[in-house]
C-alpha cells in the first residue's frame, strides 16, 4: 500500500457557550397578554389604538363645535349689548334713562331677550322683563366660554347672559349692562352635535372592528392552511414519506420560509426514522447467519465446540456494537450541532487500508492510495460512519479484485443533495470524494442497476450478506451525498464513487 504522509490533526476552536438568558422582569399582565390567541392580540392591537384615536378625536371635535356655537351666540349678545348701550344715558339728576325708540326684541313681555343695567343703586331693565327685577344666573361661566353664564328666564326657560361695562357721560365704566338671550335652540344644536358625533364614532368603531376581523381572517388564513396540512400528516391516510411534496402547497409569501423549514425538518425526521427501521432490518438479517451456523452445527452433532460458540457469539456482539454505533450516529444527524470533532480523512483511510491488507492477506492484493489534495483534509462527521462506508466498499472490492484495489481521495463542488435542506449546508458546497476501483470482473448494466438493493447478492460463493453497498449508500445520503456505481476505466473492474458533504479543512489540489 502506498500512502501519502498525513497532515497533523488540528482541533477546531470550540464555540463559546451561549450567554444565559436574562429575565426582563415583565409585568404579570404582559405575560398574560402573551398567552392570549394571536387573533385576539392582533384585533386588540388594531382596535385599542383606533378606539383611543376615535374617542380623542371625537372629544376634540365636540369641544371645537361647542365653542364655535357659543362664540357665535356671544357675538350676538355683544352686538345687542352695544345697541342697548347706545340708547342709555344719564338723566338730569344722574339717574339712568333709555332713549325712546321703535319696538325691538326687548319690547315684548317675556320674549326671551332681556337686559338689565345698574349704576350703583340705580337699576334700569328692559320692558320684556316687566315686573321682574333680576334673573337668577350661575356665578361660574358655562362650559366652553369664559364670558357667558347660564340663567333662568321668567318662564323658567334656559338663558345665556353676557355682562359688560358701558361708559356713559363723564364717569365711564360705572354702568354694568347684562344682556340675556334664549339658549334653548343653542342647547338643542349642541345636543344634536353630540348625538351625531356619538353615532359617527359608533359606526366608525363597527367598521374598524369589521375590518380588523377581516384582516385577522385573511392574515391568519395561511397559518390555518399550514395547520391543516400538518394535521393531515397525522391522519391514517396521510402523505406518508412524501412530506416535502405534501407541504409544497403555497401558504403565502410571509410563511413560505417557515413552511420550507417545517418541510425539511419533517422530511429529515422521516429520513431518520427510515434509517432506524433499516438498522433493525439489517441487524436482524446479519444475526441470522451466525445463528443459522450454530443451529446447523447443533443439529449435526450432539455437542458444539466451545470455540465455535465463542466465535459466533463474538461475531454477534460485534454486529450489535456496530449497529448501536450507527444508531448513535443517526441521533447525532438529527441534532447536527452535537456532531463530534472533525475527522482526519487521511488517518482514517490509512488505518482502513492497513486493516484490509490484513483481512485479505491471502489474496496478495496491491492496495493503492491516490491522494490528489495537498495540505490538511478534515471532514465534519462521525468517524464510525466514514469507517463503515469505506469498510463496506473496500471489503467488497477486496473480495472481487484480481490483484489491485485503488482508493482516490479528492474534493468536488456539490450542485445538489439528496437530503432535506435542514441537514445540509446548501448547494455549491465542497464535498469529500472517495473513488474505489478494482480489477475484478465488474458488473453488467443490469447488475449495476440492481446493486445496492438490500440483501441482493450476485454470487453466493463469495461470503457476505448483500447489505454492504446498501448500508454505505444510506450513510452517504445522510451526509448530503450519493454513492455511484460504474465501470472503472483504468482497472476495468467495478468503480464506486462516494461524495459526502461536511469538509471543514481543505488543502489545495496537487498539480498534474
């Protein structure tokens, strides 16, 4: 065996442990809100701000409209107070007097429009007040105005009053004039405004609630479709192993990445389960041979030699350990982050070739290692898997080779993969390539097509179980690669090409 000197193994730096999660000290109501259904939270996020906005906007609009009406009424009272003040004058003895004039709104008795002027103890009032000296009024201004006061008329009708000084003669500002106006129509208009705003706010809230409900229904429809798809997988007549195709139905652009990850995860789990079942079948098939040998010897002779029993028991124990290691490898594939240290490919290949030389020593085969990579070559995976794959393929080549077996180590760029996206690094990654060739009889095209099926053997005279290529192909697929059988152009026998993803450290190719 001719072997290139292997590069020293290097241990990659261990990733730093994740920082411990820190408690945020959220309030109890926030935790309770986080447990509510998503539809309820979305509806609340839409309705609560809208409710606050509608309430604040409606209140602001109500105040503005009320102030506008009160301002208009105040301007009317000021105009009338100016007109009344123009008719007032001081008599010869200093008393208040009103110039005679035509009839107006202050002339009819209890007409609703009144005025009252007083200067010290001298009081003058409009004819409409008749025999009432004054009208009861509230001391505080009415809401929405700083100058208008609520008052009650002679007929208990609501009034609004405005008080302002009037300058007469040489002593201006000593006459106080109060003008009253009917407020029933104004109050009716203000109540009508309140009713209109309340109805408009209610209609707006109902419309907003309907739109929020429609948004929740339409927005969460992809989630419901995805939930239906996942529920269908658990049905008795579900999608079976074709999980990825079942979950390929479009659910929306936003959920498409989540859907793809779920499809990859479920397909990967189905792949792991299928491998576990295959392990059980393989172990059952492999244990049948030593058990059958012990049963045949027990039937042929009354006592079976202890050496033979021990030999077969050791063989079965090795089989159990072997499949247990493969089961552990599958568990690590299910959680890629738990994969162990990178494997030195050259060291592993050299050990396997030395073991094959001893195993097939009677055939005096020439075991050749062709290494096309210069520098370190490390592969991220389980060493037991690499040994399992190469051991099966090299052992098969040693059984059929006439004089020579060649193993070529190289790298290639992968364009696609046979495993779900959750277990691979993606298209265009560098793969580890192992080409095993022998100068044996090879296989016919029909045999190449049937090779790799579990338990298929083409020559019963050669020892084996017919599981080697099937097991190797299964492990290679678990690492995002594939196993290819062909006729060796150089040695004219069988050629097996293995490609597996997971290269960590790759040197440069050797020239020529």
